[in-house]
C-alpha cells in the first residue's frame, strides 16, 4: 500500500502565518485609501454633479451610436429588399 501524504501541521501554520502577514499589510492600506477617497469627495464641491454630467454624456454618446448603427442597418436592409438590387 502506498503512503498518502497530506499537509503537516507545520505547513498549515506557515500558510496561515503568510496570509496573516499579507492581511496585516493590505487591510490598513485599503482602509487608508478609502478614507482619502472620502476626504477628496468632501473637498471638491460639485464633484458629484460633474460625475453625473460625465455619465450622462457617455449615455448620450452611446445612444447616438446605437441609433446611427440602427439607421445604417436599416438602410442596408432597405437596399437588400429594393427592386433595384435584383
């Protein structure tokens, strides 16, 4: 019978220690970035309105692009069904 080898207690403890070290470094940095982001949002008046305006302009451009694409597809469809195409 072959001897199956699992993880030893030492290997598991090493992995847990590595995860704990990474968490100890990453979590404070993420929290600090979140606080800085919140402070920046408070410091810039009109930032929310600017963000909404940018989102609206993106939406308008997307709708214009889709409408132009639909018009182009409609014209191609008309050309396929026109009597001159045959």
